[in-house]
């Protein structure tokens, strides 16, 4: 099953499944669900009760984490 596309204010935005988000972050899908429950990442519920994640938000979070990991620590 592929990602779902739903209309938003900006046109169509791709919604990712927990499995797709997990693959991007290299974690277990249950970890992604826990992040959503804890409010660390926003999610949308489908009419069937499944979680979906906005691709733009996921990619932004991934970019933030990637840039933090590559910036050398400063010594003071």
C-alpha cells in the first residue's frame, strides 16, 4: 500500500505511514507511533484510525536532526 495523498491548504501533500517514517529515521515503526503519542511529531488520523504523517514535517524534522548531527561541537 502506497502513501495517501490528501488535499491541504497548500494543494496536495503526501502522507506517510509509520513504516515509511520509520525507514527514513532507521527506527522501528512502533518508535514512530510513540513519538506521535508523546507529541514529538505531528500525526493525522485516517477515518479508519491509522496514523499518517505529513511528508513536509517529517523531512523538516529529519533535516534538523541531520544538521545537528553534522555540526561540530564548539568548545568554550
